[in-house]
């Protein structure tokens, strides 16, 4: 893929994540909403928000004509997928259990994979209105207080509003550990205590 196409891909992914976040929050903030909870084959929950976010993202990402592998989409056979040089990997609503608990700890995740490696990524936290995005030549960024991106804005405009990552850390805090509240194992808790 050419560099201009890659920048376009990142911009499309950012717009898709923000649009999906709006769809998710519309369902999340509706006091009459029961979320339409179903169970997938692995017994994990699936909600109206998962489906709406998947539909919005897939519809927007098709613009570049790349295959899409989504947690909520139909999966083709591995033999077909392994032939893909480039594809979108998405989890339209990561943290469905947290969404159902209404604790705000869920994200929209979109990644462009090139030659089996993640190349560009977007993570959006709709309940906190925080956007994270990055790409090797561009770097990584965080934008706060965002729930949409005006059509006239370009990627350099968004970067001008963003904080460059990683953020400075105090010397007595050399790293941060992130773990899932819903999938925290005793081994992970023990590791965190030791570190």
C-alpha cells in the first residue's frame, strides 16, 4: 500500500471508530434499553450495540476494498484468510460485559494488518470520549473530549489537537499494567502484586 493510502486508511478507521462510538452511546445512554442481549456459541454476550458498531465500521471500512475480520462478522476459512496481504481486524465493542454492567470500560478497536503485522490502529473509549491512534511513521497519539471528527478536518488537524504518546512518566512509575476486570485470573493478580 502506498503511504497516501495508508494515511487515508488511518483517517477512515478513526472516523469509523468515532461513528461506531456514537452508535454505541446512543444505545448505552437510553434508559429504556435492555441491550437486546443474546449469547454467542462461546456463551459470551452479544448486544444491539455490538451489532450496530460492527455494521457501522464494516460499512465505512469497505471504502478501501480490504477484507474485514471482525469479532461480530462472518468468518471465512483460515485457508482463505492466510492469503490476505492486508486486512482490517476489528472488535466493534470490546468489553461487552462491561458495557452491560454500565461501567464505561469498553472500547472500539480497529487495526489495519499488513503482511501479518499490525500497521495502524485506533482505540476509542466512547464513555470517556478518548481516542488513541497510531501508525509507525506517524507515531501514537491521544485525543481527549472527542466524539466526532468534522468532515473538513484532516489528519494533521487532529494530530495538532492530540497529545503525543508515550506521555512522560514520573521516575518512580516506570510502567503501567493494564488488565481486564472481567477476565482477571489469579495468575495475573499474583504477577501484578510481585511487580
